[in-house]
């Protein structure tokens, strides 16, 4: 249990890295000790943090600046390797989603964390939104009865404004796919509520991203929940102009619920027998290209959970096993996608 301030280094000083750094600075029990990024400092707009800056993890470690934990905010394909590198230094890790791009890599992180007796906190901040907290409580308490059907709809706009030439987003090795980068938070919410899935079937297409990504932009995926009921994920980044919605609809034995809005941030429908919907705290709306609103407004909860856990007051909100399960579910969905695309190639 730590008595002093928790010392953080942030690896990756882009949009999300700066968000982590800001939340660390605003937490009275945390201290930002350094920032790391491969880009030159002058390109990053980080002078206001007023902490040492390094262009590699190796250079930072060589400085011997004391730290307790690293926030990993780099491209997806680097998360696993860098998490293991920090764990090998006998330090804790906060890892932005996804934890890795394969189940195998996630298992290596978990093995190393157990070997070193260190925490790996996976950033799934959508769990903290008031609608998410509310729906979790009524599912866990059996208010809806048996789960019959669950539908997750994620319809966003991601065009050339997002997939900039020469960037990592859209690449197979560093991005990994639409479900990893855009919608893993929502896959996490579904897993958090209803558990694992089986009998996956899918249909996939690339409508508008042939020139700026290595993978599909849209899919219909259906499956069964191991704990009962059936589900579907319908997703696309081919929506014109701006985001349309992220929603989850739940049809249960005793009623129906829908949470919607751009970021699954508002309760659209609550129709449950003998149940009165409570008044929820407000949720900040998001915008399309990354103002610190919507789910990103919840990062302070992530940092507070890290502090509380390391000081022995709480447990991790999203542990490494849960991070692995989200990656594994997406990997299994993509196996269905790859089989479909390969069969089409053969049929040509």
C-alpha cells in the first residue's frame, strides 16, 4: 500500500496521452513525473505540463526518475509490448484500450503481471457513465429478468479527417481494426453486462475506406450469450458527415431498455413492469473528433480508481482478465470476417 503520491509517467503524448496527463495533474494524490513520445517535443504542445520529456522508454528508464506506474497511450499495436516492458521494471501499468491486438499478447501481459505481482488497469471509462452504472445495477439485480435479446448499434463517421495520411490509424499492425479502435468500449460494456458469447456469425463490408484503412468499415454480427439469450453487434464507420449513434437495446423477460445517443450517454427507453426509472446524473455529450467530452470526460474516474487501488481502498474497475476477454471476443469476430473475405477471394 502506497502512502505518498502515486508517480505516473505517460507513454504517448498525443490526444489521449495529454488527457491522462491532465487528469493525473488534477488528482491531488497523483504526480506526473515525465512524458514520453517518439515525436519531437515541439510538435506535441506539452510545454504546459512542465515535466521532463523523453523520446523513448529506454531513455526515460536510463534517467532513473522514480515512478510507480506508466499510462500507455500509444498506438494499439504497441500496447502489449510496452506493457510488458514496464512490468519487467516491476511497475504497474494503465493501458488504454485495447490491451493488445491478440489474446496471446494479452495472456503474456497477464503472465508478466502475475509474475511481478503488479496491477494492469485497462481503460474502459464508459463503465463510469451514469447510464452504464444504472444498466449494470438493474441487470445484476435481475430487474429485467431473463435476457432474451441484446442489440448493440455503433454507427459513426470516420473519414479522411480521422484517417490522416501517414498516421497509424487504419493500419493493420498498429490499429488492428474498426472494432478495436472505435467500438471496443461498447463491446466491453456488453461483456460487462452479459458475459461471453458463442456461435458467432457475421457479414462484413468495406464501403468507403478502401483508400485509408487496411480493414472493413462495417459489419453485422450475431451470436448467443453463454449465460442465455442472443445478441447482435451492428457497426459502421461509413456514416456520412458525423456520428449517428451508439446504442444498446435490451429485451428482457420483465421489460425493455434502450440506452442511446452518440456515445451511449442517454436513456432512451425504460419500460419495466413495476419499476420507476430513477433520475440519473447528467452525462456530458461527446463530439465527433475528440473534444474532452462524452466517454473521455470519465478519465478522471480511471485515475482515481488507480489511486484508490494502489492505496488499498478499492479494486481495479477493469482488470487485465476483462481486458483480455474484450480482445478475445473481437479476435473471434474477426476470425469470422477473415474466413468470409478469404472465401470470397477463392470464389473469384
